[in-house]
C-alpha cells in the first residue's frame, strides 16, 4: 500500500523532481544513535557557524575560501579552526509540519511538498537521517530520527489538519525529545525546517524560550511560510525571528505568485481573493510550482553553506556563560548578504 502511494506520488511530480534531485540528494550523511530525553545540550568548547553568502541578486556566492572570512566573538576576531564548503556535509534534519486549521486550504500541496522533501533527503541509505514532528493543539513526534523515509511518508499520507497550533512546543520538542545522532551538533550539524504560518495558539513555551533553546543547541531554523499573498499576519514575525536568530531563512511561496496580476484583491473567489480562479489548471500549477521552488531554494541553501568551527579564546567562566554574539565579514565583497546564527550560549562542562 505504502509503496503504491509513493509510486503514484513520484509519477505525478516527475518533472519537478528532475529539477530538484541534484540539490536535494547532496544534503546529509550521518548515523543514528541513542535517544536523549533531557535537553540536547552542548558543552560549547567549539562553536559551529554555518554561513550563507548571496549577492545582490540573491544568487549563492560559492567560490570563497577560509581566508576570505573574518569571524568575531563579542567583537574579538577568532581563529577559524575548521572550514568546509563540501556539499556532502553531514546534517540531521527535522521536519516540523503544521496541522492546524490554517493548513486546510492548501493541505494537499503541502502534503506533497513535505513528502517530496522527505523522499529526497532520506533515500533509504543509513547515512541519511531525519525526524518528523507535527503540531496541532500539541506537538507529536510521529517519526523519530531514522533513515527510514517510507515510515515518515506513511504517517504523512494519513494526516488531516485541524485544531490549534503549538509551534513553539514543537520546536522545544525537536531540541529535547528525539533520538540524537553521534557527533551532533558538529558532524552532523542540526537543521529544522518548519512548514506552517508561524501562528501559535496552544504552546506552553514562549517564543523567547524556544529561540534560546535553539541557539543553545546550535540549531539552524528554516521555514516555508504557508501564508497566502495579501494575507499577512503578525505570526509571520515568529518565523522571521526564529530564522534570523539561528542563521536560517523564510521562504514565502504563496506571497509572490499574484504580485504581477492587477486586481487580485478585487476579484474574489470561493477560497479567497485570487485573480486566477480556484480550481483551474493555472491556479493549481501556480501553487504547486511556487511551493516546489521554495523546497528547491531551502535545499539549495542548506547544501551550499560554508561551515566554520572555532574554539573561543575566552575562558569559560561563570560570568561568561551568557549569550555571546557572533559577527562575520568577508573581504572585498561590499554588496553581499551573509546569513549566520546571531550567537551562542556557552555551557559549563558536565559535573
């Protein structure tokens, strides 16, 4: 049954997958290890800093070397001990999928998108691992860290959104209550991808708390916003803050597909204000293309990052165990944009 579902799904998106496969398959390599039920904390003797560099047109700048970068910890330049730009860098990736009422309109498209991402990043090789967390009124770890993509796809195929949204609790769960991989967060490094609108109605944790725990666990957060064009909400700021503070980015596939069509807000339809009538082939194609472009963009960024590690030259004393800010600069490239984590929390060695 499951293999039949996967086969039918793959047949329906062959054209899209051809365009995505090269970027997506280069993503991760790792081995599963034991479960950690306590917070997945890091005693920071070495700090890992993934960095994305893009030019003024948003294109990846991929020809830089270690000597092009300067890394500062609390304003003091640091020695970069490890530098890599290999596309096969180990990554453990968490998929956090919104199951609230807001996902109902385009659920089938996002279900396909999540399935595509999982199938490509987890091709059945034990070197590749990921986990799936859904969040409605409460978060649920529906598939723990594993290379088994079919198990995740099977779970995903049976899901139906409805209820509230506990996004912050889901992020906390990703940082505290899943099986870890030996070597985290250095090799493999940690990435979370949220597919949702950033809204939170049900969490016990706060935004401030989950930003901190993501920073403490050296997690890079990415997001694919499900907010439609012309329907901006304050909740989008949650995704922006989470990604900015951890070095990721937000993709907004539905926020641009109608920007060149006049009258989009004055031409209502059954499911919202769209100039392209809901239910038409053009409408379906635009939605699908935009979502899958966002998947390709996220996968491309994750796999084209520079990864640096350094050992801070400041002693790990009690007064220093506060949030420490990072700054990165590059030589002779004034018009580039750099994305990297805002900083980190040092920890005392375990007692």
